[in-house]
C-alpha cells in the first residue's frame, strides 16, 4: 500500500515516545559529561543515545512503512472471493489492504479500538480509511473482544491478525483468542497471525487443537519494532 490514501497512525505510541525521550535524555547526559570532562561516561552515554535513536528509527519505519510492505506480500495469495476476518484491525493497515484484494469477497475487522495500542484508534477512523481506500462496500467493522468472537463456527475462509493478540495480558486470554479464531475459521481455511511476542504459544495452542499444518517464521527487518530483539513472527496455519 505504498500509494495508500488512509491515515494509519502509530502503533503503541507510548513505547515510541519512550524511545525518543530516552534518546533525548541520553544526549543531554552526553553533553553534560563532555562539558565536565568525564570522557568515559560521555562516550557510554553517546553510544546509548545512538543505540536508542537507531531503535526509534527502526520502530518508526516498521509502523509507517515496513509492516505494510510485509503484509502486502502475505496477502498477495488471496484469490479474491474469501470471507476474511482481521482480529484487532485498528485503523485498518492490514484489513484494508486485504479488502483491496477481495473484489468478490468480504473483509470484517474486529477491535476494541484502544488508543494506547494505536494512536487515533477509533471505528470512525477505520471507516473513513475504508472510504479513502475505495473499499468501504466490502468492509464491515465490529466492536468486540477477540476472546469472545461474535461469529458462528466456520464463518471465515481466512483470518489475519497483526500485532494485536499480545495485547491480551494473560496466557489463558491469548490462548482463548486462538481457540476462538480456530472456531470461526472454516475447515481448510487459513490463519495468518503476526506478533512480536508469544508466537510460539500460539503455535502450541493450534497444535493442541489438532492443527498439524502450522509453521512459524521470522518476518524480517522490515517488521522490527526497534531491533532484532523485537522481531515479528508469523504463525501460519491451515485448519484440517
Ligand atoms: C498495535 S494495534 C495493531 C492494529 C492493526 N492490526 C495494525 O497492524 O495496524 C493492536 C490492536 O489490537 C486491538 N486490541 C487489543 N486487545 C484486543 C482485544 N482483546 N480484542 C480485540 N482487539 C484488541 C487494539 O485496540 C489495537 O487496535
């Protein structure tokens, strides 16, 4: 979506602000250390500042560009007629790219619209983005919790989620979200769950549900939220 027309905000704006503030504080400490001729401390603070600035740059790139590019590749396999569900769709970064590839299909986005997880997060914002991207006619937005999906069994052909499931604070809650995704996916349907934490747990829950066709892969530097230690992993599965 390099020519995207919607406005997609910033993921976890508090975390990004923390990196920027941290870099500014470290730069100030660097300046003070050099002013008082404490060279060793000055060099240590300078290295810390550069490292934090690099992390902030990586984070900004991923949230504004990288995740769109990675998901574009993931969604290219859509055939165009699927019923797709995006768990924790936020302002629609993935949902609306998917909808653009579904001329005869349908895309449903479910979210609680939490502002601390994405800046400007609101159903009205996502609706406006759907209109701006020219896909409003094939997009439905639902307010709900992914731990209790308001859909019947086997309702979707494809379920996607990007950086959303980790926001559920407990292991049991995240497992419940995976079980719900599995329930509403039709047999033969595909799951694509991207997250930077807990992805090994998601894989294990799916295996426990009898899903054998499941794999986990690193999505690469374009999906780093600050560096390789915050890399995003994709859990890809097909329901038997
Ligand atoms: C970092 S944002 C990612 C949004 C979108 N997937 C993207 O990649 O731009 C995480 C989203 O998960 C949503 N979320 C968090 N907990 C949720 C829950 N239990 N049920 C549904 N949505 C949830 C938040 O409101 C937020 O929109």
